[in-house]
């Protein structure tokens, strides 16, 4: 079992550019969530995808958008990058069953905006 | 809204010392509680969890008990090792509508010295 995999591991972008991050969930999982972890902080929930639709969203602007594919993999897109978007972006996968609250995380993508 | 408060770090201990990292939460309903660990340059690993009041989660010598009366989930270990040096995050989740968004504390860095 490969677990949750994310790509790329590191990325450097310039202010104003757009970026796409990718996530493959753990085998058997159908739900993908994205988190932003700024340096020295705890992860902050961005949004969650299930059945190819955004189901929950945290307090992030519309510049942050996502997609889930039929194979459950997911992308996170960020437009018009700001210096403040520099962070570790974590993907978490889970199985959407009643009462299940457990999620498994990938290694993350380190995004640096210059 | 839901929130998690952790004791601030860094916490520096000698090897074989007793560890306590305090965590309290604010949430409506009946959240599940988690401790995640993050080693340098890596993503989050689930350390232990508890899904209802008075449950004790345990793993690798770490323990935490879900105390609803004090809204706490303190992490303890009887004898820490240098390899336990990492950042520890307390988190809560509620399986509302099938989703399982995690709310994290700010993290507590633990340094264990010989």
C-alpha cells in the first residue's frame, strides 16, 4: 500500500503565477482534504472533495480551487500567488463512512513564492 | 467555532524523562480527538486517537485520555527518547455529514537531549 502520495515535493513560483499540486489517496479511500501549514503553525483546512465535488471549505479565498477525478485523486490550484501562500501543503485521505473521523496524510508539497 | 489549544514549546527534556504536553479543546457535539506527530521535513503521522469520552488512546509508549469534563486530551509518555524529538499536534474532528475536517492546535516542539 503506497499510502497518500503528493507531487511535487518542492516548488518555487513567482508572485502572480498559478500552481497546481497533486495528490493520490491511500488505496480504498474516496475522500481527499487539503491543508495549508505555514511555518511554525498547525495545518489549516482548505477544502474537502468527495464524489468529485467540494463538500466542505475552510476560510480561504476563491484563488484556491480544487478538483477530484473519478479515480479519487485530487488537484489543488492556487491562482495569483502571493508571498503569503508560501507554506507546506498537505493532502489527507479518508474513507467516507458514518462516524469515521480518521485521516492519513501525505508528505506534503513545500511551495515557496518569491 | 471549534478550536484546539496546546501548550507552547519548545519543550526540552533529557532522555528518559517524563513527558506531558497539554491540549484542551472547544467544540460542540462529540468530537474525536487525535495526536499527530511531524518529524523534520515530513508530513503528519497519526500517533493515537480517542473517539469518545474516557477512551484512552495509546501507541509507541504515548498515551492520552479523552476527558470530556475538562475538555482535555493531554499527551504523556513515561520515558522519552532522542528519537521522539518532533513537533506534536493535537487535533479534533467531527464526522458531520460524512466529512471529517480536522482542526489542529499550533503544535508543540519537543527536543529530547542525551
